């Protein structure tokens, strides 16, 4: 555990908002930054502009930046900022093999089959708030960006976390992302799929406490 307490800042995944990490934040103190396509139904700029928008809301460091799914690409772009002391990527996208729509759809179906259905109402409500237009625009802005290449310039510790049943972030892709970071490590959560913040909040919170040096908040 780190000797220095670091503030945790979480960015929701594609179409999600602060509700997605509510159960995680019950176990570890954290702030949430919403961005266009990630909780905000606003025009989505370029990925670098999204990263700049995130950095504008960081405040003072040291900060642990946490991304989930699509927002991992935004976090990776922002992680070279000197205020960032560590990075946690939950189910990072986009595996280049999944850019064809047919491949992505098949992987998404396989991942959904491994998810827990009780979370569906909350996820749909968050998607409704963000809206399909912003979600599609975010996908188009972020999908071509190589998160692994971004991480090659990130010198702080990077923890890549994936659910063992996640087909959107398969093991070999997660390992590639991890290896790209000079100080990367890979953690897998057994029985989890892609929505680890919803379905396995205790496991995610434990990882964030370890990285940030924070005590339990309950």
C-alpha cells in the first residue's frame, strides 16, 4: 500500500454516469468526472480534447486516474500529466480486432451473456441520460485510438483490470495493454465480465485502495 494518500478520480465508461461506480465509491473515497458521451449528452470532441477536459477538472495532485471501458482511452491520453500518480484501467478498449462492427457485435453479445442481468435497468437508465448520439460519437472518436501506444509514454504505475469473462477486453489484449506500460501489471477478477464496477464493486474498490493508499470508506 502506498504511504501517500492519493485522490481517486473515476471516469465512467461509454454512456455511463456516476451511478455506475456508486457501489465502488461506497468502499473507497473517489470523485467522478463526467464527460461528453460519458454521462453528458453533449457534443463529443476529439479524444485529445476529452483528455484536456478531464485534466481541467483534476485539481491538485497526486491523483489516481481510473477509466472504465471506453474512458480508458481518455485516461491514457491524460495520464502523462504530472499530477497523475497512478492509473487504473478497468476493461480497457478498443482492441483493434474489434473495430469491424460484426466482430464488435459478436464480442458484445458474448460479453453480455456473461453479465448479471439485475444491472440492466441501471445501465439502460444511464445510457438514456447520455443518449445514443453522444455514445456513437464517443465511439467514433475513441475507437481508432491505440491505448497501448499511449501508455508507452506513461511512466507511473498502470494497473490493468479485466473480468475473466470479458470478451470486449480479452486476456491477450489486456496483457498487450499492460505490457505497453513501462510499469504495468495485470489483475483479473474471477467470474466477472465487462461491467466490473457494477457487479464486483468490492474487488474494484480493494484495487483502488491498494493503489491510492486510501482506507475503507465504510
